C-alpha cells in the first residue's frame, strides 16, 4: 500500500536535508532533517515507530542519558537484535524522526529486519510526546536534578509531567527507576505498568547528610523533610519519611560491593534477577556506576542474557564530550561536560579527586545559549572551593558568561596562589582552549569543564582540524543497515 503524499514528501525532504548538511559540512544532520519532515507530516514518528518489530525503549533523566542509552543499545545489539537509535544525542522528537528516516525507503515505508528494536535517548521535557508517539515497551529513568531553570522550572514541575505521561503507558510496558532518587522512585507509585528499581546498597562511598546543593529534600507523598541515612551525592541515597512511612524501595538490581578507582572506572558486584553478577565499569565517576546500573536493569527487563549485559558494560565508553580523553601536542586533554550544579560538583570531585600535579591545568567555560540554559545562577551552588584545596597550575575562564564565573571563583577564594594569579580570562572559548593547551606543560593534563555549546565549539574546531572524529562518527554503528 502506498503511503500518503505528505509522508513521501516528508521522507524525501528529510533524507535530502541530511545528505546536504553533511556534504556541506554544516553539522551531522541529526536534528534538522527530522524537524522539516515532521513539519510536513506531524504523524511521522508515531506511524513509523509502530512498525519497529520489537518495539521501542526510551531512556530519560537529567544526567547520564547518553551513556546509559549507549550501554543498553550495545547490550541489545550483542544479544542479537538490530538496534535503531539516535546515538548522536539529538533527543527531541526531531532527533528520533531523523534516526527513523535513515531506514525509510523513498515511498515512506520503514525497512528494517524483523529482529529490530528501537532504543532512544529522550530529553526529559520531551518524554510526554515520546510516550504518546512511540508507545514504548520500556522506559528507563536515570535521575532528576535541577537543570535549565528557564526551560524546565523546578523539579516538581518535571516530575508532574512525567507522572501524567506515565499514565499513558500501555499495561504491558515496564519502567526502570532509580531507587536512590526520591522523585524518580515515587514514579512507581500507583501506575499500571510493571516497575523495577536499581540502586546502590554499598554505603562505603556514601556520606552523612545531604549536600547543600541537593534538590529533592521532601517526601513526594506528604511533603515533609525526608530523613537521609546516607547519601552518595546530591540527593541520591537511602531515605525515609518520618511522617507517612514512605521510604526508598528495595532495588531489584542493587550494587552490593563497589570498588572505585579514580579515572580507571569501577568494579561493581550486584544482585540481579539473574543472581549475583560482576560488572567492570570502565568509565570513571560514581555517576557512571549509576548509568551502568540503569542500563543493566533495563537490559534485564528486556530479557537480555546476563553475560551479554556484563560484556556491554565492560565495553562502555563515554560519549563525545563526556569524559572524552585524547592526546594533543604532548598533553593529555579531558573533556568533562557540565550543565548543572550536581554534574559540575561530580566533575570537580572526579578531576580533583587525587592530588593535582603541578603540571595540571583547568579550563572552565560557561555559555548561556539556548541548549545551555540562559539562567546561570546555578553556578553559585557549585563547590568551586574544592579548587582551592588542590591548587592547579592555572585556571582559564571562558564563555559568554565568563565574568559571572570569575566573580563566583573569587568568592570561592580562587584568585591567586602565594601571590601569583592563577585565573586567566578569555571569553572566546576556542582561543581560550588553545591558550590553556600552551600553558599546560608537555606531559601535563588539561581538564576542560565546559557547558554544552562551549564544548561543541571547541570540539567542532578540533574535529575539523583532524584532532578528533566528528561527533556523528563517534562510537559504534547506530542501527540496522540502510
């Protein structure tokens, strides 16, 4: 049966736009093709996704979506499924549409093998649309932190959107929730879909009380202060309500023994529905342990063999700009994307976790463009005081809101060391990057902590000069053969 003229036009406009964008080196063509196609045919995503043989899986949350999606998609691929995914990270409806268009013929029909499954990263604000359009069989939630207040407002607003959206899930669906995040865990209350939880039970890496930048402090059921026994970071931890008795759910996929090793990653023993399993997490940071747990819990919910899940976790690597490491002119460079107080605090905790060597430098870049969020007041909740404890050789400040960042750092006591200034300001982020490289001695390490568009600007320049792959060439093949 022929598709409608609108469908055929949408598909062909989208395909041509993607080809032209890449041919003219104007980007990866990960968003605009889908945007134009949906303008022509608003039902494009819903109708195409209905033809994915094994249905769709969605991964959403504030932090960790890209890494979690990659691990879960790799597990599905290793299990024998062909995976259709928006691996480049364009996670609005237009990004999903673009991913689908790659596997649609000129007559508007999805052409994929019968073993195909969709695994899509979804922006937290786009989840209601995604649930309506994609009718997923599985939704994985990572966490909920304060992020882009000018776009998402407060956490309660986002949590309300999610709760309403989950009511539209088909009864056969399953949701995977972070038991250690109260707002996420509460999503499992009173819904028809199946629910499974993941979390950490090894509290050796936890601390007493809440961090000052914690976002979820009150019981989502009765709105009194939660009592925290231990916290891992921000508001992720073990909690209970003293009034109504609601408490952290028992995690079905639970980290029972965790050995962290700075930038080398972690060894994680976990209880799972398939018995005790041992995971090697090769990406640094406690937050990536949570990403691995989320992906593993999602994979188990899909029925993927546990040995395959272990292999996928062990093969994980950070997405572009997220703990991306490379060598440049005899220096080691790390990109660590930051976009909110919790993420920035964890990035500082990681890069300043060991004694900073005299040859190590930092570049902090703060932009306020649309994808970054225009409200940068959140920088006052970042623990920049950590920098004073480690005394790096130099701290370069850049970006459109660099002067706001300089002011915050001066209040943190970061101005000079032993009378020598260590702060250097250059609002041009690309120029600041090369300056920071030159100021890092050969053999030293430059840690770059940029917001989203600052990271894009530097990484795009490095890619076009041949130092790094283009972002849409990064990682494994995204999906089934066209």
